[in-house]
C-alpha cells in the first residue's frame, strides 16, 4: 500500500498531462492556463513526495529511498522554477505552450522513473523517452539552421547509444533486467558479452550526463538553444541521471569497481580540464556554464569514483548543491533581456549591475558558491571531496580539482567583469518580479544552508562524511 | 558578555551592509545615507572593540575569549573565535583605517553604495579572520576577505577591470594552496586545531615541507614581496578611490598576521633553509621600493612605497627567530595603520585638488593650511620621529633584526631612512610656494571633518607613544 501511495506523485504528473491534453482538445485556453495546470501538477507531486519522504517503499519495477525522493523533490522544484520563469517567453512569442508544458511534465515523470526504478528495461525505456523529449525540446527551440543540424546530430547520437543499451538488454535477457540479478547474469555471460553489456549500460549514462569525451552534444545544444530550453538541458535531467548512475554502480557494477575506478578517474580528469578550458574559449553565457557543468560533473565523478559510502554521499550532495547554485545563475539570465530578447553574449550584458544591482549581486553570490568559496555550499562539497581523496590516499586528485577550478575561474571572472564592472551598453527590459522572488528564495535557501547544513536533510550523509 | 561581544564585532558590519544595500541614493546618485550608515556601524564597532579590551587581560599573550558558532561542516563541530592584544589592536586599527577611508570617499561620486557595501563585508570578514581562534574559522575568513575586495577594486576601477581579476586570481591561488595545507593539517591532527597551537603539530618531514610551503605561499601571496608582488603594485597604481586604496593596503596585514600565528617563534624546520633566501628577497624589494619612492614625483607613489616598505620591515621582524617582538609589532602596526590611513585620506584629497592646477602639484599645500598641518604631523609620525608608538617599537624591531643579521638589518635601516627622506622631500615640495602656477584660486582646503579626523589621529598616536594601551580602562 505504501508503494502505491509512493506513486501518487507520478499520478499527479500523469493527471496534469491528461488535463493538458483535454485543455488542448477543448480549446480556448491561453498559455497562462497551460502553465498553471503544469505548475499545479508539479506542486501536487512535490507535496505527495514530501508526505512519504521518510518511507522506503518498493513495488515491482520501482523502489524509493531518501536520496531518490530528494532527487525527485529537487528536480520537481527546479521544474517549477523553470515553468514560472519561462511563461513570459511563451506569452510574448506566442509559442505552443501546451506542448512545452506537456513535455515538461513528461520529462519530470521520466526523471522520477529513472531515479526510482530497479529494472533495466524500465530504466532504459525512460531514458529513451527522455532523449525523445530532449529532441522535441530542441525542435521547439529551432530557429536557426545551426540548431536544426545540432538537433539532428543529437538525435542520431542518442539513437546509437540507445541501440547499444538495447543490445545490452537483449544479451542480459528480460528475466535478469532487475538490478539485483543483473550483476550475476552479466558476469556469467562470458567475458566479451560481459564487457559489451557493461559498455551498453555505461555509455548511455556517460553520454546523457555529458561526461567528456561524450560531452560534445551538451555544449553544442545549449549554446544556440533559447534560454528556457538551455535551462532545461543544464538542470532538469542531470539530477535524476546522476542518482540513477550511482545506483547502477552500487547495485550492479560494484564487483567490477576495481576496473571501472580507473576509467572513472580518467573520464573525471578529462571532464575537469575539458570543462575548465572550454569555458574560457567562449563568450556565450550558456556555453560558459555548460562547460562549467562538465567541469563539475568531472569533479563529481572523481569524488564518487571509489564508490565508498562516503564518496557516494559526497557525490549526491555535490549534485544538489551544484543544481541550487546553477538554478540561481540561470534565473539571473532570465533578467538579461532587451526588447523582449534574451541576451547571451558577454558583450551585450555590460553594465547590468548599474541598472539591476540586486540581480547582479545575486549572480555574484551564486557564482561564488559554484567557485567553491568558503563558507558557501560549493566549498563544503569540495572540502568533502578532499576528505574523500585523503581517505582513499588519492591526494593528486585534490590538485586536479583545485587546478581545474583555477582554470575555470577566469571564465567566471569574465562574466563578473561584464555584468558588474563594464559600462552599460544595452537598454535592459524591466526585470520581472517573479525573477526577483526566485532569486530571493534561492539566496535565502543557500544562506539558510550555510547556517544550517542539516536543512538539506543530509545529516546522516554529513555524519558519514565527517565519520 | 565578552563572547557575545566578540561575535557582535564580527557580524555587525555584515548586518550593516544590508542596510547600506537598501539605502536610497539622492538625485545625484550620491549615497549619503549609505555613508552615514557605514560611519555609524564602524564607530559602534570601534566602541565595542574598546570595551572588549577592558574585558581581557592585556598582560597575557594567549588568546583569551572564546566564542563558538556551531557548524557541522567544521572539524570539531564549531567555529571558534578568540582575542588577544595583537588581534584586537589590528582589528581596531583596521576599523579606524576604514573609517578614515569612508571620510575620504566624500568627493568620490562613482559607485559609492556598492563600494561601501563591499567595505562593510570586508570589515566583517577581516574581523572574523583576525579574531578566529581555530584553523577552520581562520581559513573561512581568509577566503571571505577576497570577494568584497575584488568587488571594490572592480567598481572603483571601471576601465582597468583586469587588475581586479588579477587580484582575484592571485588571492584565490593563495586560498587554494592554503586549503590544501589546512586539509593536510586536519588529516594529521584529526581534530579541531587552535591557531596558537599549529606549530606544535607533529608530522613527517615530507608532509611538513608540503604543508608549510603551502601555508608560506598562501600568506606571501598577500604581501608585496618580489616576485609575488604583482597584484599589489598593479592594483594600487590603478586605484583612485581612497577607501578602496585603504582596503587594498590592509590586505597584507592578513599575510603578516598569518605568519605571526603560524610560526610565532621560529620558522618550521622543514622550510627553514629557505628563510635566508626569502629575507634577501624582502630586503631587495624594500630597496627597490625605497628607490622607486625616492625617484617618483607622485605623492601617491611615495605613499605606496612607504606603506609597503613598512610591511616588509614587520615581515622581517616576524621572521626573526624570537617571539618577544610580537607585542612590539602589534603596537607599531596599530600606529602604522592609523598613520597610513590618515595619509591616504589626505594625499588622495591633495591629488584630486592638484588636478585643477595646470602644472605639478608642488606648492599646493601653501593654499591648504589645514591639510598642510595634518599632513606634516602625519609624515613626522610616519617617518619614525618620536611622536608615536612607531618610534619605540620600530627601534626594538630593527634592533632585533640587526641582532639576527647585521647586513639585513643595515639594509632595512637604510631603506627606512630613505623612506623618511623621500616623505619629507615630498612635504617640502608640496609646500614650495615658488612652484605655484596659475589656477590656485580653485584649490580648496580639506573640510573640517577630515582635518578633525587627521588631528585626532595625531593625538591618538601621541598618546600611544606615551602608553601604547592608554585606552584600556
């Protein structure tokens, strides 16, 4: 019964999608109505999740625990902010809001499925649907030839990795798709098949998470995409994919961890430097933060690579803290607007602080957290990561993480200089109240977390980290 | 009582900065409200610091008052704060210096509010840093000082934004090196570490070299020692805002203080072989600064050279193999902070007024009798004449340096003499009536507020010459 109760959040999303469909068929509804339906649906799903947040439940194909429920709450919270911020664009541009809202709820549903399923068939099915939703979002955003080509490339790449994953499932046979049984079945399949199965499982994760060198689609799609779509790609799927990646590693790949550990370290180091260097080569805000995302993913991979309890918790906390800071940064981006158009280039946002000092201050604050400046949450996670490196006697990784950050910081400084210190060269539109409200909310939330880290409901994790 | 007072001193400017952020500008964009709030906050904190002096035993050298803030991230579960005479004198000096900087801001119209907001944040961070009693709190506030100062430099220096980035990169590099060392120290001790017991931690020699080198570089990156000096010289030459110049000039105090706390008596054995090289670099930098100050015609450049030569003198004192100098450095540095901040306030005013003259600023002080009086008294005190605590204490510091190494001591004395000479020469030039050219009718003397502030500072310095802690009751 508890399990069915646990699925209420999914039912809320499903009901929202259904109601959106009815609204579309019925006709006569505005973009605001569609967004209202989507927001109510998301809020309902968050409420249902919080009601059961202390319970672990399991039904066929699904199980949930505190991290997976927190993953959903965080993802749904980000989706809610995203819907609030994106409404204006749809109203002004007169775009198909119903499809956007429908896809948003569907993406959230997929994310929750990915984070809470214990069956590879359901997991890869949800990932395939999520990839399709990603493609449709790009389609929604298509305004240029460049983006059209990028979305085609993305579609082909993701099809390839889904095909690999499907082959893995085929070799694994359906009766072994359950996560708990799949490890034994994969090991018994014979060396070559075992490696093939593992490659299929891992590559789709690494591709969708955008770990270097499979990161090319991430920066390519985010840079030209419109802001609401870039926000989605940067923030929404990552949390659930990361949680699922950790779960698969812990439940399925643990026996192979000695081999995978080295691979994760290499990919982590590569991501750190690719992200840090890539961020410095662009003047496009979205691309800079997409590269920063690759850097942060690299750090998460390095932090988690040993897959001890401490390192896993550190990785989960890192993702949560990163998402909070990035959500704040993207919220400020919604304020970079002139004559109804979002501004993405550093040359166009000069002097923003002169007209919107509080939004600029908030941007500086979130970026300071992202740069790991004490005592902000970004610092705790680097501190925890360093503790993990010391625990596993990998002291060199500390130098990699901090060295990568030193490389990344000039890119952040470019943004700060343009926003805070440059002369004003654009007439910015009035910043909506909803942006200020979200900035205040996120700033207060991060300040509360600085004062009371326990609020993240991770005291158990901190106890383990402090261990 | 004392515990709460300590925390109020640290966090009052932080709350004050919120009031500054929400204060209204007038029609001309001038933030009188912000300036008034800042002055009140700093004055209140100065009174609280004076009160705290009376609550501690000033004859004791150990950190005495402990205030704790529970924080689960910190090893040991809390951030610990404490105070001794050294820390409180520096904190008091910094507060007075920033107050004078705010007075100097009166004629600057650009980005006043943002700079005042950041200054109060900087003051809060500096307070936390100097009053930190455990290593983790020390690190947190060491890093926290960077961001507000970066914002101040960037806001005050719109055209030369790269200097702000340079400042940030140098300091963040130091912060990361320090972070690695702090993490390694915690790995060695596995418990909360009080900063006055850091030198007691036992560790293998290799780890010691690694840790102490990180600590050394972290602190030295905040000091104007060649070849780590680049950010200081590039930032200071570009600044035209007296408050920001004062704040930037206070940054090296954190490096000095770090050295005093980390190795109060002797440099750790693991890196002691590098000390002579480092002292040589210090002396070389002092000589370079002294000659460049002597050859420069700008009052600001001379002031810059003066300030950083004295920091290097204190650094040499800190590196002397004794801990008896700690009090002398504290008394001398307190007087030095006051002198240098008051001089910055007046020199920046003179500089701004001199832009109205068609030629050099020579002779300008003949038209500014109040500025001339205050500036002359400050130069006499700053040059080491027996009118302030600088006189006695610098005498002791130099004696100890001479006692340790006669060549280094002699060079230090020579640079101090040269500093005094170029400061007096500057005073003479600025008062040379024969150089005065047309345009003099536009020159204004300093206002009563700044004159009163300068005079009070001179009186405080004179009282500290008689009894360094005369304000403790």
